[in-house]
């Protein structure tokens, strides 16, 4: 009996040493930045970002599965020029009073090795939902050196046509193709 109890206890100890890979992470709004670029009348490339983002990631690196859900506050758009930002918030572009949120919800995550993935999902802008694919170029999960919490982060890119979401003001002079890059960090719950 004593040998059985020691066997069970040693088995529990070994199981507790194995890391649990399935986890949920809350997006860190101070380290999550949806960025975009668009042609400005063919002269230059305008850069912008959204400053208010929340959401969650669920990852099971052992099984190679996951999901992502993101909500972006549309009025948090920032291109570095107040007058342009106000125009982008108007019905000509994002119409933030009627559509205050931009959302992304994954439908499929496919890992490609240890540090890359493809995340397919539904992007909703101005009430229009389209399927997009995010190409994840970098994934890292580790204990953060400063706060000592488990953090997962990734960098991803995609591109969309703004006209697909009903945003047609200024076409074709102001570019239709929008390049999007995401820098995301999540803290384990």
C-alpha cells in the first residue's frame, strides 16, 4: 500500500512539472497595435494606427490549436494629424458614431512550425463582415522578464480593400488597398 501511495504521489508530481500549453490570454492594450498604411493620392504612403484594442487569445501549442477575438475602438484612429483623424471618424470613412467597433474573430488557426501561423477569421468594419487571413510571422510565449507573468505575442500582416467594407470616399485617388500589421501581446489569465 505504501508503495502504491508513493507511486501515485510521484506521478502527480511529474504531471505538475509538465507545462500546461492550453491557456487563455487577455490582450495587453498597451502592447497591442493595429497599424495600417494607404496610398495618399499616389504621392506618399500614409500611416495610421488604432490606440484602443481589447480581446483574448486562446492557445494550445501542444495541440496546435487556438483562437483570437479582437475589438478595436474605431474612434481611437490616429494618423498624427487631428483634422485628418476627425475626417476618418466621419461617415466618409469609419463612421464611428454608427459603427463604434471594428472586430476580428478567428474561424481557423493553422500553426506552421513553432513560430508562424495563419489565422483566418471574420473582420467587421462598418457593419460589413469579410473573411481575411492573417499571416503570423512571429510567435513567442514566455515568462515576461519584468512582470514575471506568462506572455504570448505575435506579429501578423494582412491586406484588405476598404471599398469591400463600404468605405469608398476619395477612390481612386486615395488608395483602396490597405496594408495592415498587428503587433499583439497577451497576458495569461
